């Protein structure tokens, strides 16, 4: 695929990296908890320690992932009695492993996209993008290593699948891929070294960009002392000058994170170590600084042995193996004393810094960078000591027994207290700095740009407007500054979105022209992204609905008369009631767990997303076009093999049935905010969706229409879910005979599959 076909600005890399990194931490927590539970006899699933089931479990593990359940009744007979309990009690474990597999799929997809787009990575140029990219690779690597350390993983997955097959007559649909993944990643780093061959260019470029940052952060205490690092009084004449750096975020970047990036990163793209001296120097420096890395919490990774074991079987890597052995000896001999001297220096430096700032808190403004660097350096050294105290082959025990560690932590707490106490001092300083200097310079740069894409121009102008609008009065009034939107914009600009407004506007009025609609649809971008996001929103709303249902049941039991009164209020609100009055009633109803035509919490959440830079009319148009976008995108779901409707769960395998709730509730909230007609907009949605879905009825390509009937059912679900639409209206747009035939087809298919 050529670069012109797939542009970084169209892929929402900022959002994807942010979401996957956050999700990865959650996945690590879940796997860690499973590992700890399986290591504790009191918490381990009983099926794994029951003597009566021991032979059956061993048989499943030995044959994993293929178990011939029908031909081995004697060994597995004991499990027949337990199959229901196994399904119930191992589901949480099993589906955590399934989620790991799905996370892996999403990461691999994103890494492939990044490679195809030829994204530029340099930690000193596009810090956020590069950091999040490297963090994601480390999170992914850590996740697969932690997965391989759960010794009972085959037993858990195999037992669950056996119970599923005995209960439902077939393996769980995720089991073949999941079982193969477990086998493939027995030695996770070896497998990932093969997997990362296509990603070597992007990864090695990102890592080599650390050549100016990591060595500078990894200096000895004597070098720090000679440079009078962190000292405010070493040069009195410059004391009031702001501490600046061209690579500001890099100055307090975690040393632990950088060492993970370098160690794991160069293992995955190891070929560059043989061809690039800079890469080799970074690699060796990291190997000399630590003996082990923290994977997650108390899980550690012994770097030298693991790297040597991986490289020993690769032809021509004798030099790299010798490098590893030499670096291991250096780490064992000198790392302890080097870090000990750093802690000694930092105790003195932080004490001086805390003393000066307590006397002259105004220096927290210009010298804020020094404070963050000091806290970062001290944090790194404490973490290093804690990690290595029990995991380092020690030649000098004294290097790992620090009686003064409490003193260093005390000075860290003192500095942190100064920052919290004098936060307004720092805010006033930087509010004036941003609005009076940075904004002026940035505005001049924007004005002087002769060629600037429209999207970039909008974002840059937004930066200028944000900075110039800052004032000291906001600080004095205690206003909380929220720059999350600005940060994400910066991320987009870079251990940009292509708008579809013009196309959607044409599609909105062309739903009765099939040929024109087909041509316009081909011009839409990010179709899958919109549907995925809407589905996720639907899942969240569905979960919230379940929670509200439970709340309603509890309140109805304890305060039935009050709940019935609230319900009576809600059910008798005339449609013409003033919206403010109606929303008050809806808020009361929602708090009692009652479902409402208009979700007040969603109204509040979406209201907070309104932009001051867009007129109300434009926002209303965008809201209308969002519904158009979803409507015309529904047919693409039919080609997805996971879109099959399952009568057993009364939903679709990929949760697209949740779109019904998302569409109705988002439409109700959006057009309440924008004072539009909810009913009219949903009628328009139904017309567009019906027209689009009727078109796939004429398709002959089996791949495109493989789950056509299952997607047809979405229309019925949307109407059933909606208080604003009726079945009569649906039948005027979409023949009911097609829905009836669709239900018949999916139920027939379900029976066939079960048989």
C-alpha cells in the first residue's frame, strides 16, 4: 500500500496510542492478579488442585490445544459432573486471556498502520508521539511475558473449552486462535523477535533518537557534581532566569522507562545492533546500568541471561553475546556503587534545593524545571534500589543497604509540599510567560507560515487563542486549568483527522439515489472507527442500564412508594413541557434507576464537549451529520464475520446490538442540547439506514453480505429501543417481510450451527 493511500493524519494515531496504552495497563493488572491467584493455594481455582481431577487436567495440558474429548471419556469423565461449575468459575480467567488476544490484535494492527504510514519518530522532536509509541511496545512485550509466566494458563483455557464443548456441543469460537496464541508465545521474546522484523525501521529510529537523551540522564555522580546540577546558588546572576531546554519533557523522563525501551526494543529489532554503532552504544550502556527491569509491580526481568539465551541460537551473534557478558560483569561490579553515589549526591542537592525554595518560593516559577528534574532523578534512584536489592548478584552488599534512604525521601516530600503550597506562584509565573511571550512568538510563526494545511492552521491558531486567553485573575480565582484538549490537539498535530462534512452533507439529501450514494460512500474515511466508537458507547450505556435496573429493583424494595411517585412524575410529562423542567424530572428519575426518554447524564456529558469556536448552527449540523454517518455506515457491518446474531444471547457476537441503545440515547441527548426535534432526526436516520441496508439486499458478493440478515435486525432493535419511533414508521421505510425472513434465517442458522 502506497503512502499516498494511507496518511498518518487519517489514522487517529494519537487517540489509538492513548487508548491502547491505558487499556494495556488494565490488561497487565488483570494478568498479574491471575498469576498471583494461581500461585496462592487458597485463591487458585479448585479444579487445578483437586486430586480427583488431576489426571484429567494433566491430559488436557499434555494435548493442548487439541483435545479429543469424545475419544478419551475415561480420563475426562470426572469433569462431566463439573462442567457447569467450570464454565461459571473459569469464565473470568478465560475471557481475560481472550481480551489479551484482542489487545494483541489491535496493537499489531496499529503497528502495521504506523509502518505503512512511514511515521517519523524522534523523542527530541515529537516527544508525545514517540514516547507513546515506545510505551505501547513495552506494554505489549510485558503483557506477553507475563502471560507466559502463568503456569496454569493451558489448564485454565483447556478446562473452560472442554466444559464449553460438553455443554454446547462445540468449542468456544475464540478457542482455536487463543490456543494457538498460547502455544506460539511459550517463549514470548523469541516469537516477538520474528514478529517485529517488519517494524524494525520504525522502532530502531525511535530508539536511536535517545542517543542525546539517555546518556545525558545516565551520568555519574561526579559528572553531576562537576556540572553543579540542580543548584540554584551556583550562579547567582542567573538565579531569576527561567530554566529552559529544547527538550523539556526529556529532562525529567523516567530513566526506568528509557532502559525498558532500550533493552526490550533492541531485543526486538536486534539486527540494528550489528550495523549501527549508536544503537550498540545505547544498548551496552543500558546493560551496564541495571541487572534487572521491573515488568509489573514485583515481577522482574533479568536482562543479561534472557538476552544471552535469545542471541545464543542466532548465527553470527558471538560478538553480541560477548558484549552481554562484559556488560553483566560491569553491572555486577560497578552499578551498585554508581547508583549509591548518585543517591548520596541527590540527598545533598535536594536538601539545598528545598532550603532555598522554602526561603524564596518565588523561584519556583523560573526554576520549576529543576524541581521536576530533582524529583524525577530521586524517584529513579529509589526505584532502582528497591528493584535490585533482592535481585542483584551482589559483590558488595553495602551498595544495596542505604541507611539514608529515608532522608532522600524526606527531601522529596519537602519539595513536593513546596510545589503544592506555592502552586499559585508557579501558575501566575507561567500564565504570564505563556500569554506574554510564547503566545506572541507562536502567533508570529503561524502568521509567517506560507504553506500550512487547513487542519494544522486551525490547531495552531487554537494554541495561540488558548495561551492568550490565560490571565493571572484565573489563578487568583482558583480556576483549575485543563489543558487536556490542547495536549490531544498537539498529539494529533504530530518506554490529524480528515473531515467528511462535505460528503455527508451530500449523502444526507441523496438517500433515494442508490448510485450516487454508492459513489459518495467510497469517499468516506474512518467508517470502521465511527462504528467501533458507537458500539463502545453502546456497551457502556448498556452496562449503565443494567446497573440502573439493579438500583431500581433495590429502591423499589426499600422505598416502593417514593419510587412509584417518581415513576408517575416521569410517565406523565407532556411532550410540550419546558425542557429544563423535564430534565429536572429525568435527573430525579435516573437517580432512582428509572429509564428515561432523554438520559440527563449523557446530556451533561455531551454539553461539556461543546466548543466555543464553533457556532451553534454549525454544531447542530455536525450532530445531524454524525447520525447520517452512522446510518450510511451500517451496511459495512454485514461483511464482518463477527456480526452474526446469536439467538442464545439475543445479541450479536461483536456487540453491535448495543448500537441500538447508543443511537437512540445519543440522538436524544444531542438534539436536546441543540434544541432540535429528536423525532425528526431519528426519522431521517431510519430513512438513511433503511435505504443503505436495502442496497446490500441486491449485492451478489457473499463476502459483503455474509451477515446481511443479522444486520437487518439492527433496524428492528433500534425501533424497539426508541420511544420516538414506531413499527409503522419502520415498515414504511423497510418491508417487514425482510425482517421476518431475517429472523427466520438467523434462527435457522443457529440451529444448524448447534447441530
